[in-house]
C-alpha cells in the first residue's frame, strides 16, 4: 500500500486515539530509506473548522521541522501532507531501542548510566524550551538510545497531538482540548492543561527514577501531608547528591523544582553543591552539619584556604581586647544619642536605584513620558498608597525602595511575566499564583494599566499587571476551600471526574462519594457552573 504515491508501509509501529504510526519506505529516494509516518485524525470533522485545524497543523509541522534541522537529537521532519481528511507527518527513522525496550530486555541502569542519560538529554530540553516548545510527553517510550552513537534521541512531541484533540466551534475558536501526556509521568499543572518547561523536567525526573528502580511512577508512595512522591527508600544505594537532584526535579509544585534544564545540568556537575532544599536525614547530636574541613588537607598551602590557629594565651588576649573595644563602642553610641536628641532631624535623602537593576525602556520609542519606567515609591507607614494609582513622575527622585508582593490569580494558575509593560510584548517567563516577588518599579503602560517590574527569588525579572499582585500584608482577593469532600446521592456511589470544566467533556476517571480531595484550582465552565480542579 502506498501513501501519497510515495511511502510504502512496512509495518505498524503503534496505534492510539489520534491515529496510527507506521514504518514506511520512501520509494522516491534512491536509498529507499526507512521513515516513520504518523497518520493523525482530528476529533472533529466539521468542514467549517477543518481549515483552522489544517492551519494549526501546518504551524506545528513547521516547528518540528525547525527543531529537527537545528538539533541532532531530534528526528528530522521530511514531509507533511493531508489526504481524505487525515493528516500525515513523515519523520526520520531512528535505529535503536527505547529506554522502555531496554528495560524489557533486561538492561540494568545504574546511577552512572542514568546520570549520563540526563546529561545527554538536558541540553536537548534546554534547546526545545528556548524555542518556545514544550515536549509534554517525556517517558521511557519516547527516548531512544541511537544505535550508531548511543546518544539519546527525543521523539513524539505532543503539540501536534494536541492540535488533533482540540475541539473548535463554528467560528474556529477552541472549546475544549484533550490533555496530552502519560498518567504517572505528568505533573499536576500539565494534567490541568497548563504545561510549562519544568513540567518536562518533572517527567524526566520520574523517567530517571523508573530506570533506577524499575517501579512505575503510579506505584510509588505519596506523602499524604505534602503530596510529594516518596521514592528514595526503593533506591537506597544512590549518592545523596544525585538523590537530592532527582527529588527536586519531581517536586509537586513548580516553584520548588528547577526552573530550567540548564539548572539541572549545572547541579549535576561534579563540583556543584548539594541542593539546599534537601535536609540531612541524620543530623549530629549538636545540630550542626560539617560542610567542609576547617583546615586544608595535608600538603595544601594556599593562603585562601588556610585556617589560622591560636594558642590559649593569644585567644584570652583577643577576648579581653574585644570586650574593651565593645564597651568603648557602646559608650560612644550612648554619648551621641544624648548629644543629638534635641537636634532637628534632617529630611532623608533619596537613595539611587541599585546598580544591579538595569533600566527598562518603554515598549515603543514613541511612547509618551508617562510610560517610561519609574522607580517604585512607597511612603513610610501607616499611610499606604493604592498600588493602582498612577506611576510617579519620571522626573521624581529615584528611590531604591522595594515592596514584597504576591502574584494573584486562580489558585494553582500561571501569571504571565512580560518583557515590557504591555500585553502586546513577549512573555518570556511565568509565575504561579502565590509566588512571592519584589516590586522594583511601577509604571503606567501604553495600555493605561498599572504595571510592576518584579524580581523573583531566582533572580528572574519582568513585568506583571498590578491587578495580578497584592501586598504580602493584604488579604487574598479570592478564597475557596483548599480541602473538600465529594458528595452525591448515595455513599460509595461514583462521581465523574471530567477532563475539562464541563459536563460535556470526557470522563477519564471517577471518585467515590465521601472521598477527601485537595482543591488546586477553580474555574467557571462553559456551562456557567463553578468547577474545581481536585
């Protein structure tokens, strides 16, 4: 059988909800090279929205082509076409075994082998993420050990499958979408349909744990208090540093994970310290932890590492000198207080902004002076201005005062961080509701909205709209129950769990009446009802 009068089917590789995958032979190439052909079928076949799906399919195919051309560990895209209402991708055939096949064949992956796989894959992920792409389905079946050079190759990106699983209305607007990913390897935010770059790191971390333990992620225990996955007891022979890195990769909340693949790669370097989020399991009796020797090893002579020692008489002399000096300092402070207590206090001089904070230009060269970035000015308590008031004049004296804020939005949701104070600018990163940030500047953007230039604890910076923030001292704008109980007609009866906030969405699983659940997000569905993501 020939497809597109060119590709002869050799064998079926797999079949799923969105179509089938074949190994095919390209009959129009002299080498008769083998390729992977994916036959994709959209969920909707309405003529009115077919063009929308086709356009999106073309865009995603263009991204796959760019990724495959620019990185040797991503399969090349050879062709894409449509036929009889179905969509086809033709990609490079990678000769080799997937990690899942290797496990099935009895291959044992020790710590060194898994570290090497991570170090080989993390630059691939870093490249993908910098291109604005998220894989969404990292698992052992989608990582191939290429036979020719034993390098890892990442296959089966989820973006095209999401295009096929999106339902559109007659105006071409999406109404619902199937969540792309594999249960067990998906993070909570990806299961909610909001994948982010660290979602891929979460999946990669669980893939590494699977290689080490041969335990499927669904079979690992979960801490009932924190929701964190408990896995180290089934891999007791790992080095503390490597175990700590994997644990941080699979944290349940994105803010607790590594922010990028480059950070994980840096942490895996031999000279990198143990992640600070991991505490020792057996602290000493004195409650202290030895970080490094207090003296250089034998033979070391570097003045920078040498620790001076002193005899008992010398230490006594230093102690007496310190006490005398401290007494003199306290006396001088007290004398200054009594001499100056009746003098008028001079007004404070405004400090200049920190030199480490670069000035941020306005979105466009032609913007008015009111859109120029101005330093955030906060008067002393108790008077506190409304953060939505107009920004101070650009000519006002700059002050290096900062205000701690919390990102506000739907619980568990993302808050976009823009490169300029305008929603028309690029969104280079994101925050999550509840993230603590520091406001460095305030400005009225060209959209007449008030914006904050904020810095995250990680050092990332960008612009967020003022209405998406609140002071750490202010109460939340909206609250909903974080814990709940499933209710229904009869105890023990089933409660359908929907894939989207609508009773018209698919029901992938169910709960039982009386089940205790944790509420992560709330949303108003297209049926006008209030829904909880639990």
